[in-house]
């Protein structure tokens, strides 16, 4: 059984929006940080946005003002609202969960921004 299940990727035109969602298994306890990373072809994986249990957020400079991360602690879910998408946002996006003793990665979802 997958620990993290992602959804919401796809193809969108420049300037468009997408919403990514990630549901963590209810068997994962003591979640500290939930985050989204991305990896473009030929590049290293990078942090896009992260959120703590009490709602503190941080964003990569490249997405500030365009992306918004949110989480529902009761449902163990995290979402990434992506607006004003640019071709350089094209990447595989990964959900990441940091729990007390174990970290988890999602399988990745492709986001392609192209006209």
C-alpha cells in the first residue's frame, strides 16, 4: 500500500493553473513537515514549498507569489495550488512527508507547461 498518493498533474498552457494533492496514509503518525519538491530533466530535485504542522510555510524564490501550499492535519493531506504557470515549472513534482522517525516520498506526478 502506497504511503503517499499524489494527484493533479497534467498539461497546462503558460499562465494556467493546476492543483496538486497528496494524501498520506493514516498509518503515518507524528507528521512534522509536508512539502512539495520537483525535478526537471537534467536538474537536481529542489524544494518548491513546505509547510509545518502549525502552518508555517516557505517557498522557493522562483514560485513565491504564484504557488500556495496548504495542509489538512486531520486528513493527512497537503495541496499545492499553482497559478501563473511558466514553462520552467515543467517537472515531476514529488510529495514529501517528514514524520518523527521516517521520511516518505510520493511516486511523483508530471506537470508540463507548454503551449
